[in-house]
């Protein structure tokens, strides 16, 4: 906070000296705002409990499956010599790598598989041996030797591969040091990130003028007070429809277009933002009742301040026709 | 005696027991790496190459790669991971943290690969084998996406903001431009966005410094009066409290120095202070003009009433020797007006009888007391209002008290046919002043709505509103409202009807609208209204356009870009056909 105060003081000093120059700064385009439509959690839904795979004796490939020798073209100097291509009926698992260290391959599922001392490392697309070491974020297809229960070949690439939906038979090859223990805090609903239609329905106070615009402002839109515009559908209700991925979580408030005209509670106190979580359903509704606006006053008539078009109040609609002062000087309004 | 011994034993055991590590989560992460990328449209931060993440307790996790979903508040460090801290020195394949769950998940190397779970920052107990989220170690798919910010370090204040150092590059117009630092604020606390800036056509905020509870931001702004200019604001936020200090414009001689201080005293009481100093000065030289405005608001909940105090203090000129005359905005040169109003507003209530009749009618009422004072004389209506000091029929009023009462009654939307509903509302406000006059404002409206259950069908609205205002001076009516010339000729033509105006006016407005939103990607809103106003409007002087047609079209061009175009047609009122400006807004 002290740094911020110092920055504030510094900027004030700079401003004062810069003011006399009166130079117009070059415009800079607005920063890219975060999109509201971006599903928070669309690609990484909220935690789903996945049991640690326990080794089983399920094997799909015969232990005596013959290896098919294939000739491979020459490879880069220093690369491992080409070994025999594993038979196609061996158990495989495709996923994204976390690490490859000390004869273990770790996938983003959190599972670790042992490798033989010198597994065959090949490029996943060319099928040729490669000197590129397996690294985090790479995609890899592991082929297991049922006899040793170890990976004998690892086909790697930085390009995205279709990953295995589950460990399947590879479950038998997972190495894990401890028996699984339940973790109640992560038990939850399975969220797929599917598109869910969310209807925002806002009931406004009866003093809201017919032509007022109502907006939803969200933390996902950097609290832009005009992020989602709603349409009036009856005397008190405004509505808008948006799609969100299940698992999306956001906070929002209702405004009339600025932070000077934001919703307030029935007690006319500032209320915390509404929280919304998109569940794994087909459609949801976010309903809010606004009791007061922050810019309304008890002495304002129902239709809002300055809405009576008379010489007594000669600028009823700022910015529109009639707002230009031509003719006799108006009498000052008695009370501000 | 037994109890005393038991007490001694328990107390001693408690004092001698080793300190149990508190499982708090990290509050911040200092991130360094070969490259740090921020993807603004996903709120995802990644880092690659010699990643080092230092937590607020001093624990350092190193690895090959890092990714964090800022909104979900979870991060992952993978590849050759080393965790080093006061109570931990471990090596593994990946370290994932879920601060909201108070859990850190570790894929340990050990003698045999294993999954460990740490509670918060308590690294003394690995909780081996405890189940972990199935996607704890997943990387986000960022293929085909360009980072918005590229840097080599960042400081993350969890659930709040990310500060990138000077030299970080920002993607603008397809090119990466160096910045003096940049702060991405992703807090769910909207109070970081409170400000006191005047309206501008364009405002580009450049937050350049941040902390867990503060943000400093520069602004580049444009409006039709000032042109291009800069502004600065400093935000401090703590829970529901906030303080904002700003200068706007910063680089022009006419500046406004603003401060907003909000404090939530309790769940039922809040206070807000706004102070604005307007000064005209060359740099930091002595101002040649200065005025202030202060507003203090206190709101409270008392039973089922909202009680508020609103006070305003104006100092129209802070400089000595100011000429006491009316400014173009109608302010006195030497005015120091002060006003305070105590208001009480009821919660929404219902006439139960009407519910039994099938027409639910709700109501609210309000009342209050006000005090106005200006030692230089309060502005008043009438011919003497233009004098200095202003007088009403020869009397200068330095203090005026007022009392007000208001009542609002309204029906719910009453279904009268399939998809068709009707509603009505009425509001009346009466104000009495110690300068002998009172005002009565009455507003009555009815709305007919056709609202299909499917959003793919258009909704129609028809509303009729009658607004009356009367300013009653009794025998002094014509003194307060001297007759205007009945014929006014200006550049827009010749108009009549103002001569009859004596403080009473009526506006009857018929409005109709159609809303068509067949998909979330397209919306059409058409509104047409007719206003019959007495006294009749005079273009360029008073009143509103009798006929207005407004159109609002919103089209989503892409997942991230929504274009909103609005414009109004005035049917040649004051020589205006279309509204002078298009309203165009790009938003996500």
C-alpha cells in the first residue's frame, strides 16, 4: 500500500508538471477485455474425484506376443538406435505428459508408469526415433510390455493427440506407492462444460423509467457496467439470454449503465455481488429483484429526476433536443 | 481438587504441545520463468522454462512449466518439480494447488511414484494416497491462441490481480508493445472499479501497479469538450470498504481532484464521503479558479425502513476576491450552499385485501426532513431570483426547511390473457418549504405487455404515463412564475403557449416497444414514443421532442465481440432528424 501511495504522489507531481505542456497523448487501443462468454472452467471443470488406479491383473495383450521387426531409416546422430516396432495388439495409453524421469513416465492423469531401461522414444507422427526428450506438456502414446509391465515405446509430439478416455487396460501398469484414501472435499458433480442457456431476469423498482436501459455487470467482464444489455419484457422485468459452459462461476450486479447507478438492497445499502454457478443442466435462470438504484433519492418523483419538461426545469433531457440554451436565461432551480 | 489437577494437566499439555502448523493457503505467488504468458480471454497464466514460484510463506516450487486458471484459482507446476521450504524438500513430477480447497496435490518421485496431498501450506504431513481431483494436473488447451501479455515474471495476488513488471509486452493492434508495467485485475470485488471520473466518450485504463488491496491506474480519455487527455486514479479496497483518489484530467489546466471514501460500519450501516476539488491552474501554480463539492451519505437499516442522511456542501469559489455573480451554470460566485436531508423509506409492503381480489397491490412510502442554508442567500424562484443576493418578494432567505412525504402503489403484472399482462403504478410526492410554497408531483402509468414464453418470439410493450408537477405559491404564484412571452421566435421557428405557464405542467407519454431476441447473438429493440406536454415544448428552450423513435441492434460477431448500435430519430424537432451520435459499443 505504501508503494501505491508513493506512486500516487509521483503521478500527481508528474501531472502537475506535464499539464502546462497540454499535449494530447496518442490514442492507444483498449486492452482486450476478458470475454464474458468465456466459460470459466469450460476446459478445466471443477474437481472431479478420480480414484487412484489400483493395479489389477487385467491384460489384453498376450504375454508371448511376437515382436515384429521393422526396418527404420537412419536417424540423427546420437539418437537411440531403432528397436523393433511393438506389435499392434499391445496395450497402449495416450495422454499428455507431466514428466519423464528416473524410468517413470508421468501423465496429466497423475498416473505414473515404469519404463524399461532404454525405451524406444519416437516421433508420434513419423514413427522415427527422436532425440527430443519427453517433456511436460508433450503428448505421448505409451506402449506397454505385458511381460515386464513397463513401457517399451513412447511416441511423443508437441502436437495435440487424441487422448485415451480412460486408463482402461493400462490400469494394470500404473505404479502407485500408497493405497487410495477417500477425500470427501473433492467429491462433486461431474461437469462436462456443456453449453447451458442462462436467462437473466431482473425485476426493477416501479420508479424505473420506461426508457431506462438495464445491464448486467460481471467479474468476467472486468465489471464493465454495460457488459450485458437486457431487454424490457414487461412493466417491471428485463431479460437477456446467454450461454455458459457448465462449471462456469461468476459474480454479477445489475446497473443502469454506470457504477453511479447500481442496484441496492431493499434497505438501500450497498449489496455484495450475486454469485452464480452453472450446473450441469439444460437451462438455468438468474433472477434478481432490484429495490433501489444508488442514484435515486427519496425526494425524486417517480419518473426520475428532471423529467418534467417545463421552463421551471428547462433541461429535462440532457444531450437531446431542447437541451441547448437559447432564449431567456432560465431561473435557477430553487434547490439543488 | 481433582478438577484443579485436571485443569493443571490440560493447561500444561496445551502449553507444551508442539505448535501445529496452520493449514493456511498462499496469498501470493512470485513467478519467474523464461517466458510468462497471459491469455486474457481465458484468464490463464502460463510460464515455461526454469519456472520458479515463490509462495507467501517462502516455499519455492521449481519446475519446467506452470499454468494457472486465475478465475478457478488453481495452478499447476510440472516437469522436474522441486519443492523447497521450511518443512519440505521434495522432488516430483507435478505440483498442483487448489487454494479454495486448501489443498496442494503432489506427484512425488520418492522410492516409488506416489500421490501426496498437503493441507494448505502445512508441508509437514503429506497425506499419502489421499484421492485427488481427476483433472488436477491437466494443462489448458491454448492451441491457436495468442497471449495478450508476454513477460518473464509476474506477481499473482490470488483471486485479486496479477502484476507484470516494467518491460512486459502487451498485444495491441497485432503488435507487442512494451509497457511500464501492467496489472490484470480479475477480482470479484467490484469496488476496484469505483471511480469519480466525469463521463467520457472513450476511456482506456492502464493499471500499472497493483497489490493485494490496491491498484494504480493511468487513463487515456477522450470527450468532445476536452479532446484527448489523461487521468489517474488510485484504488484501495478492503472487503466492502474502499477508497478512491483520482485526478481528472491530469494533463489539462482545469482539473478535478476527487476522493471517495466508503466504509461499511456494520451490516446495517454504511457511510460514503465524496469530495471534489475543481481547480484551474497552470501546473502547480496558484489556481485562478477553485471550488469544492462535498457529499456525505449515511444509510442505515432500521427495522423495515431504510433511513438515510444526505448532506451536500458547495463552495463555489475558494479564492479571495471572487466576483459575486451568476456563473453560466447558475451558481453564485460567493455561494456556500449547504443542505442536509433525513429520509425514511419503507420496505415494500402489500395491501392484502387486493390479493384476495386477485389483483395484488404493493406499496411503499417515504418521508423526510431537509435543511438548506447559504449565508449568501439561497437561490429562489421569481424575479428576485436573479438578484445578488437572491430575494423572494424582497426577502433574502439564508435558511429554508423542507418536509416531504411520498407514496408509491403498484400492481404486479396481472395476467389478462395468454402471454398478455397489464400493470399499473402511481406515485405521489408532496414537499413543503418554509419559504411558503409546496410542490406536488404525481406520476401514474399503465403498461400492457405481451411476453411470449419463448424468447425466440418478439415481446411487445405499450405504456401510457401521465406526469404532473405543480409548484404552489398561492397568491404569490405569478410572482414566482412570471409570465413568459407567449410567442418565442428563434432559429427553429416561432412557438406559442409558454405565456400560460405558471408553475404547473403535465406530460402525457405513450410509448411502445418491441423486443426481438431470437438468439443470444442477435437482438432488436424498437421503441416509439409520443409525448404530449403542457406547456408545449419550444425547441432550443424547453421541452422534449414530441415524437421519438429509437432502435437498438445488437449483433454478436464472434465469441468475444458484441456490437451494439443505438440511434434515435426525432422527426425534425429542433431541426434534428437523427440523434447526433451513433451509440456503438463493443463488448464481450
